[in-house]
C-alpha cells in the first residue's frame, strides 16, 4: 500500500485558513459552554441545592474511568426557542467496556421538559442505537412534555416508545435510570425499558399526578403513593432496583451493563493502527475558510488514515473524485473524497463500482464531501450525466456496509446525495466548522432566480427592473449564506456534530468502533441500473 507524500506548504493561504478556522472553533466552543451551562446559574444552583447531580455529571460517573464521551448533536435547535441543546444530552460512551448510547434530560432547562427538538434529537439517537446495536441508557428526570408546543409533539412523540420496544425486540438492551420526575407520557420510558433503577425518595413516575387524579377521580393521594420509588419497587413492580441515592443508581446501572453479556458482532480491527505521518494540526491550515477555494483531499487523507497509507483505486480515471482503501484505528475502510468539487459521469461510474466492491468486501465507507454537485450543460446531459448520477445514487441508497460522512467544505445539490448526505442515512455524519450545505451556493441560487425573473419579464413584455433585481439578489445571497452554514445545518440535526478538524481521526475511529457492534454485511441486491 502506498504511503502518501505531503506537498502542503505553509504559505499565506495556509495561515489565513488556520486563523479563520481557529476563530470558528472558538465561536463554537463558546456556544458549547453555554449549552453545558444548562438552564443558567440560577437553575443550576437550585438543582444543586436539592442535592442532585447535573446531567453531564451523571453521564461522567456512569462511564468507565477516563473513557471518552462522543457527544452527538450538541448544537441541535440552536436556531429555535430551545437552543440549549434541545434540553437533552446524547452521545456514545463506554460503560463496563460496552459502547452504549446514552441520553440524559437536563432538568435545569425548563424542568427537563421535552420539546419538538428534544424528540428529533432522541429519535436520531434511537436510530443510531438500532443501526449500530448499541445498548440504550436513558437518564431520566423530566417534567414531561413542553405543553405550549404539544401540537408539534403529541403525534410524533409516540415514536419514542415504539422505538424503545423495537430495540428490545432486536436484542438491544434498554435501561431507564430514574432520578426524578418521569410523568405523563414520560412514564412509559421506564415502562418500555428492559431494566429500571429508581432513586429512593427522588423518582416520581406516574401517568397523572395528584392534581390530575383529584380532578379526574376526586381521589386524594401523594406523589409517593402514586409514583414513588418505594411504591414501584414494592407494589407495582415497575422498579427493578431501588437506589439509595444518585451515586448508587449509577453503580447499579454499571452492574447491569456488566452482566448484559453484550458482545460485538462485527470484526475487530485487523490493520496496524499506527498514527499518520503528518500532523493533524495542519488540517486547520489546509481546510479552506472560503469553500469556493479547493484543496487537495489527499492531504486530508494523509492526516487521518493509519500510517498515511492509501491504496488509490482508478487514480487516472474520474480524477475529480478520489477512491481508495485505507484503515482508521485498525478498521479497514474505503474512502471516497471529492477532489475538485464537480462530479462528472466518470466520477459517478467510478464511485458506483467502488461502492459495489466495498460491499462485496464488507468494508465500511468514509465519504469526504467537498462537492458543488453534478456537472450541467448540453455536452454532459447528452453524455448521460443523469443516468450516471442515478447509478451512483442507486449504489449509495442500497449499500448496506456502514457509511460515515464527513463534510470538509461544501455539499451542494445532488452531490450531497451522491456522497451519502443525511437523506441517505449514513451511520454518522460530521462536519468541519467551515462547511456549507444547501441546494446550491448563494451566488448561484440568486443568479438563477435573476435569470428566471428576466425571462418572465420578457415573456410579459415588460421592462426588467435592474434595481429591484439587484436588491433581490443581495437579499437572497444573504439569506442562503446564513442558512447554509455549519451551525444552521447542525441546528436542524442535518449532521451529528460539528467537529474540530484536528479530532477527525479520533472521531471517525470512535464511529467505526460503534458501527462494529453490529455485523458488517454487504448488499446483495440493488435497484435496476439504467445503463
């Protein structure tokens, strides 16, 4: 296998990129700090006065000592009224040597009440757990639904309980650790889980609290009588274990996971996992702050894969797309990386063949996006760009080996689809802080609208208003420029997280390890190819 040779030069462009990326990372870190601060000093202090741990503290104590926690979707809902992480923390961590999907409601944010974005984030976490066969641990303390937004929650919210039972049916363990309120619909979370641990004198699990019961039936009752931990442990049987305090609850949860006898079904790492020859730090200067400026994806690959080794496939054909074999932390992978942005027919055919080979070899695929989409124009339409693009999308859609997608710069138009964008359900999708994604670039989109407006004016036989057109183009460019940013996409959960480029190798390795909890199987059938 060939070891890549770097040609990176630390010139003015490199230094400019580095400065811009570091500024973006700092802005994101500030947002993360606000998210980690939960509901703010007042509500955090009140929570602590009650002798309770914070959501992230509970997760930290649940995990193995010094084990990393891959937090997912931390920027969810940043563009909404629920911008503090959608009131829930989600991520993958190791408990007793087992990789688990962990979700924790943050009770310092509106009492941990679930909102429409909480559910979207939770549904994505459930999908990741199902696809990768990860035990699912709920750390529960929630006031139920955010009632003012119930119209957007009630109907889709039932998916939460359906998914929990389907995880169990698929042989994926589910746990509920109840630290406080779990009321109304939320009471079904422990009801649907295989194992439950309730904290004594803290857990409150009931369909209807004392006021609702009084109103509905006239019956007088206390919280403890209706849904306290002791009642559920001694009378209803909903609690499998009653913990004396929060620390004991987490200890019991670790004991449960240790006894699950959960084993990975995928193959163990089989390649040397030596570090790349080149420094990950250099990725900051390599990544273009302006996504219109291309950069060499071989330089990215050389700083991510084991030993900077890359066995390139079809290097002289379809050169706007790199394809080849490598490994990351010992896991064999196939890499597809946009080299010069545009996908032509040759690139589509090359990628299709490569995806089929990866499925035959049962090898995971890493898609490194930096694409402006498929080529347009008379020559390319006549040459079959549509049917060749359809071949690629067919292969991506029906491939069954794990896909992990990384957006390093731009992901526009159908290029997003051909490179396994969110709609094509990659196991994981991450992006660098500089990335952009939309139907096309801001200038192109505004230009298209302008051309359409000119044609419409001509068809009506009216004068074309140049000033109004210029104002429209400026307005549209500004709108798309904002909507296409990494943070806006991440806020809508179109990725699983914005990552520091320097962490790319580690995060891809963690994602691959999670994928290998499930069997790695290649596709045997595809849709009909239009030749």
